[in-house]
C-alpha cells in the first residue's frame, strides 16, 4: 500500500511507501494455577483459556495463530501433549463451520528455556480453548511463573489490552529442616 501527495505544480512530493496495514483481531488468554503456594518439588496445575473475542476468525486463509507457554521455575509435565487434552468450543456463532485445532510445534519450541509453542488454526470469533496441564516446581525457583500468550497470524494486530498475555505465579514456601 502506498500513498502519494503533492502541493501542486510538482514543487513538493510527499510519499509513504511500503506501508503494511494490519487487520484488528482480539485474542486473549487467562491463566490460573493451583496451589498458589507450594514447596520445591511440589506439583502445580495450570488452567489456561484462550479466547477469540472478536473481529476476525483465525482461518486457514488468514494463517496460524501461535499460542505459547513460557515457564520459569517449573518443569512442565509432557508439554508436547498439552494440546491433546484441550477442550475446544467453537462458540455460539460459527457461520464458517470452522473446526478448531491446536497442535504442538516442536520446531518453534525451545524446551531447554521453558518455551513451548502451539499452532492454533480455524479459531472462530466467540471460540475458546481450555488447556489444563501440570508441572513440578524445580530446585532453582524462588517463585514459578507461567506466561501464556497468543499471537495472531501475520497481517493481523492483536488489540487485546494485555497483548494476549496472562501470568500465573506460584510462591515457593521454604522448607525448614
């Protein structure tokens, strides 16, 4: 997309070139953890809900949204299988009859850094994906933080006020000997 302008007679020329417009999309996450306090070696359960609250469906034509988990201080249990147990609801209106999928993306994940990526496809406005997964607090932790995020496909801009991020923190209780 480009724009051009002139003040007349060719004396001034103002151009904006190679501008890319992005369609708005509102993808959100909420993230909860139980228990909120535990000890090193203790187990935690996360529940993350991804919601497409408006404006555009994530469709095959639009591309793939990326859901990511960044875990600090906690070792997630079988992160490659988190999407297998997803509870998917396409929402009350789904005029395109989209069938939502979420799948682990090994190529985009860096497990050594606690980063796990998942591809989300065919996600209609009004749809939700609920993920429940577990982890063990590791010995290096003073607290454990799970950052869940959703990024829209290329060409779309997430207008969620939190940019699609949500956090769940577990406090580590010291064990007295």
